[in-house]
C-alpha cells in the first residue's frame, strides 16, 4: 500500500507599489485598479503606474517564487514602457500559471487621498479579476494626512496573493 500524496500547500505573496503624481502633465492619465480616472492627475512611471495592478503582480511573483515586478517588467525592458497595469497583471498571472500554480485570489488595498475608490470598487474588482483570470478584491484607505499619500503627493498599494501548486509541483521545485 502506498502512502497518500499530501495536498499541495497554498503559498502566499505580498506586493507593494508606490508612485508619485506626475509633474503637471495633462497628457498623463490616472490609472488605478485597471480603471481610468478621468480628470485626475496621472502617476509617474515606466508603464501607466497603476499601483494596484503593480502590487498585485508583485504579490503573485512572490507567492510563486519567480522574481518581482522589476525583474519581469522593469525600466530595462523597453517593451513594457507605457504598458497598462491590466496588461502587466495578465502577463504576471500567465507566468505564475506557467510556473505550475493556480491562482486562488488576490486582495489589494489602495492607499491615498485620491482617487476616491469607494464609488468604483465593484468596477475595480471586476477589471482586475478579468486581467488576472482569478478573484481580486480591492479596498481603499487613507493615511490620515501622514506621509506622501497623506500629503497628496502620490498613491500606494499593498497586495496579498494566494497560489496553489498544481499536482506534480513540489516545494523544492518552486522554492
């Protein structure tokens, strides 16, 4: 009689991203959580600077143990210049699945005075879930006027992702 094969353990990753608002550049649009926020100043960055999508990417990469945002989409990768956060999240999810994982879920918290996420929370969850091909929840918070987000100088996001190794992948293969 052979011993039962243990179920794969879930793995958790954490991601953080922060971007400052771009200097007065009316052409720079604000993208957060896969959504365009018309009338808001844009964030400075190599891509569209979508902090929510970037933090989600980093959380996925950390959970799967396959690098980070910079190693996959960094400024040394000109093909990703100007890319949408949703596109990056879709590619990150593809890479995680290619590495032998199923994405359980992703939770993202956006931190800043603006945009006011509450009025578009469901839309943000839907946009990011579509990009990741997995459940994504989005919430918002402020920092009570403390730090760069409290002073209105930028926006931050933190994310947690849960992935599960598909059968056949061991902890040694993914560590």
